[in-house]
């Protein structure tokens, strides 16, 4: 009987039993258990199957660095895959399942992979799918063939596909000192900072504060470490300036001392508390950070090091001391350093037999010899484990003589029966956050580890993070770091606390791998072996970053927390360089996997605001079909029953040209340009002159970008000497505002001009058609609207149904037309009055489709033609380029490329086969459906023209005017539309403008 | 990343809109020298280190700010109103110089 619960001891509550299932089997554990400790206490040693070879795997660690024991937790239909069993707190009714096995964990058919030997060796994917494969199954196709098979065989847990019903939330926090980690160093730092009055946040990823104090079994000044820790936590709780966050992993360290953390609020509960989120994302801005994140014990790389029953020594100690669980009865210890000896002593005290201690070193300290003797273990110095035995769990180990210089020595191997092998290959400080913050770690030969620099820009380190492994020193370092982080002057550090038992020497022998026959794993989770690393080197991979990508070493969900340094050491040996010269990889966020839900939090679904015009409800009530134009909702058509879209817009446009129509133009960008230099400012930003515009008149204006290409167009109205109302296209309203603000603020700060966006303050209705003036006359009071009072481009103030309005006579449709602006609060009121006045004249409301149809008939340009590539001349707007003044874009608009012949110019097209044309279709001289080529340009906008009775389009075509009257073809392979067209002027309808001047 | 707007105080970068390389000086509008204009419109410095930039506090007071930012660390060492101080002050390249 191997792993089992001890009769006493540990931090679990034996009086509280919690029931759960794993792979359908019911188990019981206690309050305080993780899934890993509870399963071990039930004698379970097989937790999962490995990634590529489907080898049986147990649990290797007791914490967040667990690479093997990954499980999927089910809550109803919601699956949460790839969670380390060491991080799952059990709760009543927990349902967890193992991963990557078929049909069951115990009988897995894919385990045959490992018999096939080199089937999935290093770089398998690259070689198989990227390499030059000869024959019909070229790389990509071969991949598609194999993909399904491999995806089933290799991989981690399966993601769910039902919506996650959990709630997530985000918090922002500010503090003077953020302490990461609550072991003795972190607690000491937090206490010191809190006492000075600093605002402190203490974040601990485990459910209990205290870190190693929970399992070290030490006493601090005569008091059990755990009591020492809870005293300090109690003290911190009493401070108003301290926030304690448990189950909170700080996973990202960003610039400006901004840190990201995830708090697992509800994962340990059967049913979440009312209103509580599942996870809470924290954005913490800290003046200073104390990194007290501890260290990870590293595995040794040897054949069979992945068999269930092999465990890290510190993890075994933690299971015994914190969870009251013995990972085995007959335990062998395998180490290159002293720390495993205290684990051996702990396990022995808890009731296990320590059969033997194999130490890679010849020379072992007297302290260790005493510990070995006390726990009755046979001490084999200068020995290594060269193989492990057993099927799904460990049955024994093979030991051989070993020397650090020569490796495994020839001679007979010795077999020892054991159900548990605990391993220690030294310690790697958890420097991930410092590395994220830009710190360059330094290799330390004594500790055989990368250590962080003394401090960074905004952080101080303490304890195991610094490579300081004695609790007494960790507490002193925490004290100092807490003071510094809180901005307190340095003080003489008092005497070190008295720790029992005395600290052992943490320095390991420089051995990472024991070379022998059999698969020796470096990265357990991705099944990367020592041979894979060497193979990668043989194939020419010398950079660590390339090695990582090629072998996928350290790229699994554990991000190589245990495998990084051993992998580097094996690479260094292969390259023949010392480890620091091979380099280390820079750690990147997140430190541990983060739920996507916590990042999104409340921000999901449609995140865009809906912009509605003041007349929105009227449109809906009157049968409009709406569609979105950017953020705006605009009427497309006001369809009558049975009408198609085309029938509706044709009717609307036709009625407008015959009688009158009205359209909502509230979405146009509107900017108030005011001040003594307003006219001068407009002269600089528009290509044409505005200083000459009389008060009470409007003018069409064109803007270029600095590079000389067209930016935007619109009309600007002079309401007073120093008061202009600029309109922009709907799409560019924001961009134009920013453009104007930039020039006013950065380039011409001397101009006395003020800009105000008034888009939302005005409602706009444009009415056009032969009866438009009569309709206005019927409802406008306070002003005349005849040709004398309101000439083309004239502006008047008046009232409609008691509401003040501003009317400008300008035309986009080509008809006699007026834009009527009112305060947006009066928008619907004025609109309804206009509708009522228009009724006797047969006026209809029209939507964007009819608007677009009429503008195509008139050849007016919009965003489709002003596409960031066209010049004013391309659009036949060269007449608007003033020669009397410089303006934005004037210096660049005559560049060689912009005046070259053959540029795409605006033309009109008429469909000669009487079929519709499509935007985006190419124009070619001759059709070649098999091999479309020879584009002369493309269609920008198309419609059926009721005025011409034909399908027409605007297009940008090379040569432009020179092709008027010539035939060409549309070539649109995507929509399989080919056919003849005639190229004509873009002024299809009323080119002289008689109708609008009328 | 925080930018300390002289009006609004320290604000998150998400409130700001980047408005380009602050080393650019607009040529005399009357000038038609293609080299000068070309350098102004197209050449951008891309230093690894301190960089002069223009940021607009688009989600705040809308002022344009002359910001000196370290492109390696995102450390912002100076923020001033572009209106009062023109382009930021960390060095200045010769006009037309390629970088
Ligand atoms: Zn501001």
C-alpha cells in the first residue's frame, strides 16, 4: 500500500470530510486538501498520461510548478482543462477527470507510441510538415491527413464548447508596497512596510498565507513556524493600510510598476457566494514591489525519472507536513545537495521507511550523515539512480556508482525495492517577475542557479527569490526589503531569529543529468528528453531561443518552471560552453495560466456604442430598414410591403427627382470653428479659400493630407465674421477633428481659433426635389425662402413649428435642395413638421440607398473614392486647388508620382448587358475568365439609375477621361460577373446643374 | 504606462492617442523644396531609448503633449504642452537626416 494518510499531523481538518470524484470514482478527502493530496491519501498514484508518449504519470510537485498531474475540472457542462491537481482545492461534489488517455487512464492504447521509439522526436513537426516532401503528399496536405490522428493522440485536456456562465470582474488597486509571496521573507517585508504606515498589498497564490512556514516543520524563536506566520498575518489584518490577497497569483510585471494578478475567488467552492465572481483580475500600480516569490526545486534528469512515485523531495515533505500524506512507505532519496536530507528526516518522522539515500557527491557533510543515520537510511555517496522499475507505479530503482567527473561508473547496478523515490537537483529562484521587469539574471556557480540582480527599478528581492535559503536570513532580507520599499531609512539589522533545525548547505553538486539507457525527461509536460535536446544541437540549433521552439522545451503550460535550467545545462554541455554563456531565456507574462474570462471581465458582447440620430425612433416607426454606418444606425430604405431593396430605393430616388424627398443627415460631422483667426485657419486647412466667403453663405471645401492626397470634403458655412460651421463626411468626423486640433495645438498655436465638435448638438434634414422650395415655404416662418432670400449656397435663420432652424441651400442629390438644421432636441419635431408640409407635394423619406443612387448619378465623391490613394486631380477636383496660398498638402500634391499619366481617375460606367455592376469589380480591356489579368481599375460604387434606366457605376480607371466613350469589361471572378461596359463621364445626370440652381 | 497630463494628472495610456514623432518640424509653408517636405512627411526617428513624441489626451482635455518616452522601458521622463513648448526637447535631428 503506497501513498496514504498519516494518523495525525498536517494542516488538514480530519473532522471535516469532503467527497469528490476523479474519473468517475468516488473519493473522500479533508478540508485543507488539494486534489493531489486527497488522491495520494487514497492511494492513487496514477494521475495522467503524458503529452506525446502517453506514459503514465503521477504527481511530481505540490505546487504551481506541477508538470504532470494535470486534470480537467467539470462544473455541469463547463470544462476547465489543464489545471494542476496540486492547485485544485477539493470541495464537496468536485468532479475531476484525467487527461490525454483513451479509453481510460489505466489502459491507454496510444501508450504504444513509446514503443515506437523515435516516432515523435525533437522537431518532428518541422521535419514532417515543413520539409520538402516529394510526391503528392506535400507538406500541407500531409499535415491535413495526419492532423486529426495526431491531435487525438498528442495534446493536453480538451476545451469545452459551452458558454461559461461564470462572472468575472476587474479591480484596480494602488499601493506603496506590493509584496509578492507570503513566506517568511514576504511576511517579514509586509510587516515592516505596514508598520511604517505604507499602503501594502500582500499577494499569496496559495489558499493560506505563510509559504514554506506551512510545511517546513521549523521553529522560529521557539515557536512553530506556522504559528509565527499566523501571528504576523493577524497583525497585518489589524492594519487599515494593508490588503491581504490569498489565492492570488501575480502573473505580469509591466512598465511603470504596473502588475497584473488573478484572484481565484470561487474555484474552491461548491457554489460561489452570491454576487461573487469566479475570478477577479487585479491591475495593481505599486510604488515599489517586494519580490519574495521563493524558489523551485529542480528535478534531476535520469532514465525513468517520470514514473509515478517519483516526486520532488520538497514536495514529499510538504505532503507530509502540510497535508498529513505520506507519498510512500519505502522511500529512496536521490539528491545532489543537502536539502533532501531534511525531507528524508520529515518523512521518516511521519512514519515512512527511508530505505536508502543515493547522493551524487562523494563528500557529504557530517550534518547530512547524522540525518541519514537518524532516519535509518543506508547512505550511498557517489551513487546515482540509473533506472526506475514498475509499470504504472514505482516498484524499485537501480543504483550505480557515479562520479561527478566521469558519470556512471562501470560495475554492477544494484536494485532496491521502493514505492517512492524523492529527488532533489538543487533550487532555481523564482525570478520570473523580475525577468519580466527587465532584470538580467546572473549565473551563480555556488548555487548552480540564475540569481536576480540585487534590486531593480522599483523592486527589491528577499528570501528564496534571492537564492537565500535559510529561513533566518530570509526573514532579515524581508525586513530590509520591506523598509526600502516603504521608503524608510536603513537601520542596523538586529539579530537573526533562532531557527530549529539548523539550516543545511543549499549548494548542489553541478550535476543535472545521469546518462544511462532509457528516456530521461527534461520537460515532463511536453515529453522532451535529454536526447531530444542533444539531437536539436546535432541538427544545428545553438541558440537557446531556437532550441526552445524546436524541441518545445519549456513551452508547455508550466512554462518550464522545473525544466529550464536542466535543459540549459544539457544544451551547454552539448555546445561545450559554460551555462552562463549559453544564456537564459527571458520570462514573459503570464507567470502561470490566466483565465481569459478574467481579462475580459465585464467587457464582453458588443463593446461599441450605438450612435442614434434624434429621428431614430421615427425611422423605425415608419418602416425604415436600418443598417450601420460606422457606429451610426441609418435608414437604408423605407420599404413598402412586397418591395425589394432595389425597388424601394428606385422608387425613393425617382419620387425625389419628380416631386421631393427628405433624408436624415444628422450623422454628418459638424465642427464649430470660431475665433478671430478662424478664416485664416480654414484657408490653411482647405485647398480653396474661405476668407473670401461672405457671412450667410456656404462653400464646398476640400482637405488634403500633408502628403498631398485627398483627406475629406464637405461644406463650411459662415455664420458670422468669426464663426464658421464646418461639416465633414460621417465616416471622417473624428479624424478631421483630430487633424484640425493637431495643427492648431502643435503647428499653429499662434492662431486664435477654438474648435468644438457639435455633431451631436444639431439634427439635420435634407429635403430636395422640384417641390422642395414650396414645401419649405409652407412650413418655415420668420424668413423667406425664395431665390432672392435663399440663393444657391445661401443660409437663413428661421423657425419651423416654433423651433429655430438654420437652413442652407445646398445639394448632394443634384436637385434643388436644402439642409435644415435644428437643435437635436427639436430634431423629430422639425422633421415631423417637414413631413407634414411635404405630404401634399408627394414628398417621401428616403434612405442611404437612394441617397447613394442620386450621388452616383451626379458623380459626387465619397469615402469609396476618397480612399487615401486618390489626388484631387484624380477626382477631377483640380479646380479646387487654390494657387493663391499654401495649404496643407500643397507642397506635396504636385510630386512626380501624383501628376503622372496613367493614374486611376474617376469615370462613370454604364452596364451594356443590362445587368447589375458590383463595387470592387475590376475593369479590363478584354475578358479572360481563366486567367483574369490586366486590371485598368476598379468600381467604387454601383446602382440602378432610375434617371437613366440603366445599371451604372463610378470607377477609378487608368487614363480616365481619355477613355470616355470607349468600351471595356468588368472582370469579377469572385462573383463570376463578366460583361461589357461603356466608360463615360462621371456626371451622368444633369451635368450643367440646372436642376439644383433652378 | 502612465502619462502625467499637465492639466489632468497621471492617466492611463489608454486615454491618449499617439500623434507621431515629435522631432518633426514643419517646413515653411511657402517652401516647395521637395527634400525638406519629403523628410517631414515620411522620415521618422525610431530610436532605442529616449524619444520625442506627440501624444494627444484624446480621452481627456484633448491637449497635445510633448512627451519624452524611453522606447525600451516606456519610462516617461518629461511631459509638456506642445502648444507652449513646441516639439519635445530631447535632442533634435538635422532636417532631412535619415534615421
Ligand atoms: Zn489632459
